């Protein structure tokens, strides 16, 4: 049986970043997600200042 210090639900940007930070601090981390990997994931819709000027 495996034991983990932290279980994170969701392997998006926030969950993955949190898991990596905790793992580098020595915690045993499990990240679970409802989707199979690799998956199609569009980038977040962000606008840069340059695109707003165009």
C-alpha cells in the first residue's frame, strides 16, 4: 500500500505547480486527474498588451 503526504485533485497548472513545489520540499505527492494523459488542453485565454493595441 502506498502512503502520501499530500494528494492533489487536478493536474492543471495550479495542481501541477503545487505538486512540484511540495515534492521539492520532500513531501510524497500524488496528483490525480479525471483525464488521461497526454490530453488535448488548449492554452488559457490570455491577452498581452501588444495584442490589445492591434
